[in-house]
């Protein structure tokens, strides 16, 4: 309990006071919240009452309270409401909106009032955040006083679609993790699980009429390297039911016409060529599409959707629709014949024809098509939902054309990107800059300039967790022998705390949101993650000030994690869990010798806060690609120096890289530069150059004309020290 709340209790005040963000830290922030100075004590004698229709929500509340508190509270349908109860009340006569709720906590009772089960469930989620953080633990917690501060809350979401995408195609996550992910979403009132089931790298949905989709398409690799899996139809029913109880709608994504190599590997006749393929073990975007000219393609898709729609009660089905390359269609006799019969001029028009047929097919089941923004950009006339991922102006065009849109902008919602570029950060997507927690929070889904009449067509927000990093090589494998799934820990790290930020973007009105308050409220949420067993990224110490003083710098830090502490080093060595504890502003002579970390415990600590040396005056050479030190140089024998260029090569263009010597006893000799995309060499520049106290021919050039989003680019240089390996420098890259 926070000091201010305790002070109010001692005063026994019943005056409504404005909520202090530091005393009550509910995320997403409620629309209206005031403290009343009272306190409810949850104890063994407390009972849970519910209105008819809210039994499921009452039982979920019991299952949330019992493990940590150690009591099986009595649960019953409401009769006469007495004291010391938690009452879930259904009331459709007031002004509460769908999914909204009112929560009243007094010294006598807790009352959650809603017009539907969703609102009651969300009131419960707020109540859990008002309790001590230990309530999220699944083990009995002794010596905890289960007090709830007195509040009056009136709350409802800003947007009806508050979603997260989980990519289970590139890496298969077991059903248990999917259920756990739903719990993580529900904690923050997210209500759409966008389930990315199909892609080039794996087909994860059992279709009984086409067993090879899972016997072949759900697996990749050979022998001990064979990995994969799929969800049986019974698994899907379990997932959907579990999600539904927590007000999470499961929307399947069944890709077409691209990202379907897993289906083509199982049934080659679905492609234009009929060639046998293997499910890929390395990430790339296949040019093999479903053949748009063969009628058998549509018969297959009809069969797939006929089975799929019986498993997913959502009114939406996501069909993907992005990143199709038409090379195969252009030379396919079936596609060209279909084009001619329809009087179409381009393959793009053929794709629109295919999308319209699928849309009609799904409309027959009462379903609305969702797709990446390409589907609404390219000519669908019947209403669809466009998921806007890379160009927010498409939301303007899409809504004007009568479509709904969901905002999933890459720079704010793609959580497969790291939070930072700090050395030691986990491997993650690099084709765009990192997405910090602040970037995940500070944006408005309502596009500026959108006409008021179209605003209801902005349904909400969707975060995206792609797992293609798992097929850039043998990354984060499951170790069956010790039952460890590092992939799940990795996804937790990418998810939290940014999913909390997304939740507030989708729930709390824009005018009530504040980054400073959100950052402050997050302090105790890391403890909730610990109690619940969720992984997360620990924030670095926050730099409050850095002032030049007495020939050095005075540094003031702030700890952003309740229950953690800061440790620092000022001697140029990395800070660790045994370094000096930070207690007050400190003096540092050399700013580059300073590091500080947030320490939760000896196994959990943050990446360092530090002040890197910057390359000044090198802007004309482009951006930093890599640095070399003596350990990268063999000496006088040429060896390979490998550089990760993913994200630096980000379009088709002519590129040049420049080697710049920054220090050491010997110059660097360069023999050649080779460029690889997904492990295949695509360009090279072979000539002799060097850089040292003087430089000559130290610029290497190459062209990229087959860039693919998500592709991994590597540059390998053949280098040596002319007389030894004592050489330091940097390599810069720019597109001409």
C-alpha cells in the first residue's frame, strides 16, 4: 500500500479526491477515477455474488484470487446484497457502454457494474491491479494484507479493436503458451488475438480434408533439426473457448495468394508450376503463389475456409494479402488464360479478382475479410477491414472508400523489433530502427486530418509479434532434454512492457494519456510480471541529469522499477550485480567510463545505461555499419570480417561502404567485399584498398536490385593488418 492511501485511511475521509497517479497505477488508465478515502479488506469471509449471466466472470475472479490468497471464497448468484462482498452486477438501464464498467470500492463492499460480460470481466482486471501485486502469483502468499484502496471508477474503451498478433507459423508455439499469451492480453483489456497461422515457413491449422497441410506443411528440416507442429481442431476449440471467456476474439490469418509455400510444399498443384518444394528452413519471401488461373485453387480454398469457419466464431477472417510478387503468374498459362477471359490487363487486377472471389466465399459464411492494407488499396469494392502497417495515408483512402481500418503501424506496433540498439540487446528485426517503450506509447491511432464522418471506421490498434527471427538460422531452439523453451522467454521479452503501452493507446482517450504518468505507473507492473511468471525487458536506469562540474560530470539517475535498485561502475568496466549501489548523484571524471544497470535480483538486470563515443565528422560516409578491433584482424593473413547489414540495406539502390581507420599501430588492408542475402551471395566488389594514417581505394560499391522486406543481409570483407592486428576503425554505409 502506498503512503498517501494509508494517510487517507487514517483520516477516514469520505471526500472524493482526485486520483494520485503514484498511489493507484491501473493500466490502461481508466477514463474517470477518484479516491474516496476508504479501504476494503479482502478476507476469508468475503464472498462473491453475481447477477444472472455473470457466473463465468465470477468464477474467473475466484480463480484469480484463490491461489495467492489461499481461500476458496463462496460464489453464488446474487440475492440480498450484504456487506463484505464483491458483487458483479449486470445493469442495462444506466449509461455504461459496451465493454465498459463502473467499479466502486468502499469499506463495506466492492461493486462492479456492467452492461455485458466483457465489461464485468474488465472491471475484474482493474480490481486485480488495485490489490497487492502478490495476487498475480499462483502460489499461496503468506503475510500479505489484501487491502483494496477505495475508488470510484467509470471506464470504457476508446476503440472496439485492441489486438495483438502472434506469429505461430515461423515458430510453432504450443497451445499452453497461446493460452498464456491470452492471459497476458486480458490483463490489459486487449480483446483480439490475431492468430498468424499460415506462412511460407509453416501451416499450423488442421484441415481434415487436406491432411498433408499438417503432415508436410507443418514441419521443416530433417533428422535432429526437424521442427514444427500444428493445432488440431480440438486445440483450436480449446483456444477459442479459453479466449472467449476472457473477452478475447480469435481471428485466424489464412494467407493468400503469397506466403503459402507451406501449402504448396504439401500440394504442389496449387502453384503455377506444380514443382515440388520443401518447407523453407531459412527466411525468405517465396515467389510461388497460389495459381490464380486454376479452378482447383478456389476449390481448395473453399474447402479450407469451410472447415476453418466452423472453428472460429469471429465475424472476421484475415487473408493476409501482402507482398505478392507476380513473376510466376506472368508466365503461367492458366493465369494468362484467366486474365484474357476476364479482360484484365495486369497481374495486379488478377489478384483483385482472386481477393473478390475469396471475399464472396467468406461472405457466404457471414464473415468479413481482413487483410493488410494492400487488399483495400488494390480494388476491393465490398466492405473489408484494412490493417494499415506501413503507410498511414492508406487509412484515409481506405475509410473514404467505405472500408474499416485497424492501425498497426510498423514504427509503433511491430514488437519483433528491439527496444534499443544497445550492445547486448536481443537479436530482433532490424529492417527498421528499434521501437522504444515511448514510441509504442506516444502515437494516436486516429489519423490527423481524417474527416469526422469516417472516424468510426478506425476500429482500433493491433500490435504484431512476428517470429521470422527463428528461421534466420538455428536461433533460440527448444531444448527438449531439459524441457526449456527459450523461444517463449524471448517472445515475453519482446512483448512486455510494450504491450501495456499498446493497451493504453487502444483504451484510454488520447486527451487523458500522458507518457510521464504511464512511465511512472509502470513501476509496479514489473513486479506483477514477476509474480505471474511473465518475462519482460527491464528498463535501464533513467538519466535525470548530466552536468559538467569540477572537470567531470555529475550524473543523477532514477530507478524505474519498484523493488529493484541501481548499480554503477565508473572505471570503464561493465556494471554488474556486484557493482556499487547508486544512492545519490555521483561524480564521473570520464563520461565514457560510466555504466549503470537496474538490478531486480542477481539473475534479472537491465542492459546498461552508458554514454557511447560518437563518430563526429563522418556523416558524409553514411551511417555506422560496423566497427573493427584487433580481435577482428588475423594479422598479416587475409581473413573474413563479417558485418550485419540487415536494416542498413533497406531498399533497391546503389550502395557504397567506406572503411575508416580510427587508431592502432597498423593500417587495415582490404582485398574484397561480398554481399549476401539470406546466405546467398548477390554482389561483390573485388579490389585492393587500405586505410590507416592515409587511405586509398577504401570505398567499395555494389548494387541491390532484389531487395525483400525481412531479408537478412550480411557483408563479408577480406581484410588483414599490414604488419599486425593492432587496428581499430569503423565501416560506414550509404545508398547513393
